[in-house]
């Protein structure tokens, strides 16, 4: 069931979303070759707690960390560990903060040092997919128009859209209705009311779109071993557009 948020609820969501925005910027300024993915997670935990919030991911369905740190062929849900980041890696950091009774969610993909032209293009196009997806979107429009535009932009650049994972509604729960796929047929899908808060999060692969989950039950990797990138923001649907809460 899709439940739009009141103005008061959206006001409460601004703080966890601000923390997510600032935490991603904080990590982006510090992530580097030689750092382990666990050290990245420690940065996230310290920042979120230091801002009076809770890391929503920690303990969620048994997830053992405060952030998902996904390197190269890992699409999403990479569990932080002793893996050392090296020059040429791309690393997506996906995190969520809980404060004021609400969650905020966002993700960025960072380049570690000099990366290959293909990886650089992949990261750029994935971010562009987000902005293409929400361009012109407003209350009353078909939801799958977002995924249609994401898919068109990704595929026109020679990349593929991950099908197994989607964006989602967000609010008092980290994952709420509706699902927000990154592919779809134009003019289809539920029409969202003003005040609906969703996470739009293109997950784009350099190769094929199929993924498999490792034995840990979380880490999703591309089946062909090609790199993937991830870019996410929490947005509010308005009568005349959208507002991005995590930018």
C-alpha cells in the first residue's frame, strides 16, 4: 500500500536524508586505495552515530554492517570485510540513516584513483540515469516512466539495467511500497500522489544484467564478472516535479 507523507512527515525526513547526503560526501572525500571495505563501513558508522542517528542497515534482516560496500562486479549488498581497495576499482557505498522516526537512503559509486575509461563512463552514465529518470516526473504520472527513461539512457550507452533489484518507497520503514524498477514500458505503472517518497536508484552493468548472490546470502555480483555501478537518492514526488532530499 502506497501512503503519501504529510508535510510534517516530510519535514521530519529531511534530517536523516541530510545525514545520508553529508555522510556520502564525507566518505567520498576519504575513500582511497589501501583502505579496506570494513574501514569504509567504520567511517559510515561513526558519521551517522555522530550526527545523532542510527545506521538503518545494521542488523536489518541480519545484515552485519552499517553500509553496503560493493566493489567492481559486486552490484549491491557487498558486506564490508578485509578486502583492500586498489587503484582502478569502482566502489559503490549504499547507506541509510534513521532519525526522527524516519529513514533516508542514498548511494554513490566512487572511483579509486585512475580507473579505466569504461568504468569511468559507467559511473558517469549511472548517475545520469538517475537524473534522466526523474526528469519531468511529477504527481499523477505513470511510475514506470522513470524506469523507461533509465533503461533508454543506459542501453543507448551500451550498458544494461539490473533487473533483480529495484528502488522503493521509504518512510517509517526503510523499504515501503512501491517498487521502483529501472526498466519498464512508458505510460504504465501506478500513478503516484503528491507527497509520495521514493528511492530512485539505477544499478547499471557494463555487461549483461543477470546477477547471482554469493553464499553469504547478500553479495550480488554480475554473472559475467563485468563491473556495475549504483547511484541513489531519496526523492519526494510533488505536484510540479520532484524534490531530491539527499542532495
